[in-house]
C-alpha cells in the first residue's frame, strides 16, 4: 500500500509540474491586458499632454495667503 501512495504522490507532483509549465507558457505567449489603472493613467497622460495643469496665478496667491507661512 505504501508503494501505491508513493506512486500517486509522484503522479500528483508530475501533474502539478505540468500544470505550472503550461501556465507559464500561457503567460509568456498571451499578451497582457492593461489594468484599469493603466488605462486611466494613459488617458490622463493623453489629456495633460494637450492641456496645461498649472494653477491660475491669482488662485495660487489666494491659496498661499490662506495657508500663510508654514514650514514643512
């Protein structure tokens, strides 16, 4: 009976190895699909490549006056 358990254990190990190899080969050959974060970042980069993202100078001065002198 020990021999049967050993053979079954070896078969399970071989099947796990084959499954892992198959999964690795799929990862290598299937193109990665972009995540939602990647899509959002790409869209933001596209928008900010055309649009200025700096603050209006008067708004920036109002913000500085509201905060006051503060050391970080």
